[in-house]
C-alpha cells in the first residue's frame, strides 16, 4: 500500500515539474520575443510604443505605460500611452511617483483602495483603473530612469510570476531605452551641425537666404507623396539642406552678382556641386548616410545626361537627387532671388513640365504637382508664417498645384476657380504684405 502511495506522489511531483518547466519555457519565449521586437528600434517614441505593446501582451493586461524620468523638470512623462496622449506630472505624485522615488515594486489589487493612487489621471483620460503592477526601471548604474505601469490584468490580479517576468523585461527595456536616448541626443547634435552648416550658405549668399531650408521642406513633401521611407527622407533632408554648401568657396563676385553671369563666372558657379560632394565626403558619416554626398551633388544633373558636374543620366542619378533637382529648380524660379518679383506661377510649372523627361524625372515633376497648396504657401512664405490667414490656409488645403494649374489654364471654375486663384495669388504675389504697409 505504501509503495502505491509513493508512486502516486512521484506522478504528482513529475506533473508539477512538467508544469514548472512549461511555465519557464513560456517565460523564456516571452522574453525572447520582447528582446527581438525592441532590439533594433532606436527611435524613442516608437521604442516606447513597442515596449508597451509587448509588455501588455506578455502580462495579459489591458494597458501598459512606460514613464521616463525628466530630471531637469523633476517630472515623470510618457510621450505615448495606450488610449491617450502624452502624460506628464510631478515625479512624486501617485503610484508611479512612489515607485520612482523608492524603487519599491507595487502590486496593487485594488487601485482606488490605495491612498497613493492618483485618481486625477483617470479623471483626465476617462479610464478606470482596477488593479495595477508598477515596477521601477533601472540602468546599469542601478539608477531609476523610469517606471513600468501595467493596468488591469484580464484574469484576476497580478501575481509573483508577473513580477518576476516584468523584472526581466525591465532590464532588457532599460538598456534599449538608454541606447535610444543616446541615439536621439546624437541625432539632435548632428541635426544642429547640419543646420549650422546650411546657415553659413545664407550668410555668404543673402540673395538666396532660406533657399536650402525651403528646398528641404519641399523635398519632404514630395518624398511623402511618392512614399519614400523615413530613413530615405532623413538622408534627403540633409542632402537638401547642404546641396549648395559648395558655394561657400565661391567669390563674392559670383555670389552677390545681381546680373547675368559672364562665361567664366558661370563656369565657376557650376563648380559648386562638385565642391559640395568633396566637402561632404570628408565628414565621417554613418552607414545610412553614406549616399548623402552623391545625392547633394546631383541636384544639377539632368536625366538626359547634359547636366553637371558629372553628366549622369537617369538611372545613374540617385533617386533622391532626381527629386531634389525638381524642388531646387522650383524654388529658384518661385522665390525672390536674382529677380525682384517671383516668376509667374503658371510659367514656373510650365517650365518644369516642358523639361520633364529631359532635365527632370517625370515621376517627381508629377508628384510635386500633387502637393497641397497650403503646404506650398507655408513653405514659400515661411518667414512671415504668423501673418498667414488660417482660414485661407484651410481653404487652400483642399486643393493641389494640379487643381490650381487646371483653373489657371482653362478657367472652368471646377475647383472654385475664382476664389482659388485670388487666394493663392494673395500670398504668391505677396499682396497680403502690401496691405499691411
């Protein structure tokens, strides 16, 4: 009889051991999945959202928020949260504040029964918190850099296994968040560096002040229309800001010339894309920016091979360079540069269309013409943005360059032609400024 009991107990022990093995296996799968999902993301906003999604799934919870410490403001904040916008509050308030201050893990089965719970966030968001698990997030120096807050487990309250799992996820997430913060700071530094370089062009060539910035903004609009990836749009933006940087080496006689160039002056002016490329190639660029010098230097190349500085043809010119060529040409014609007034808008578009297939890639000419008119005006008149009428911009946002050109050419009133032309010309011809004088 005793032997039978021993076998029975042995079966129970084996069953428990198998259950523990399965639970551990499941936990390792969850950790592996979380690690895989967050390991390559370096944009902080996206990373936080990925972490919250993975934690929510792993913990079988309704919501998860990652709060980060803002040491300067003495606040906890989250740029993104399930079910809401940015949350920001003093770092000593609420459950999250307590955990951030003490490093204590708080597993609360009834949030409203805990006096430390800050009900104001629920009131503000309209959400009802029932149970919650709040966990400190620490860096390699054992400093608290943020707090995980997981809300409303779908079956019962959070338990010790949940705490252990979140502890492991927290260590993984903290490392990647620090990497993302470092990357973000490096990006800000690099952006500042690029913008500073671009500003030196304006300082040397006041006749084209603002051209590089406008070209970058037009490039971004067209890049979105044709569906370039975020990474490629980033490279394009830098290339647009620096495409004329080679002009810093040109003489004042060239840069400040209000008249038509002589043959020798024109040759000197044509050297600036190659100089741009040579300068940019000397910068230690990351792998994703390796094409920046070539893109920036190709804005005067033509798809038929007659451009400069190399004479590249369609498929030899980087795609971003072909896009850049269109918006650079537009801004050159549509801005107050070496002529006192802007060129007639219909004529500007007609030139782009006539040179499509010879100078410019038709794909990007057509994409440019799909730009919304409010964005066009906001970029073109960026120096006077505070004077633009909101209602006018809202009206213009309903139409594209194509719509306007159709009305200018055929006068059909299909697109509210009279009002559309008058509203657009009010800003393109700068009549809104004349009325203020």
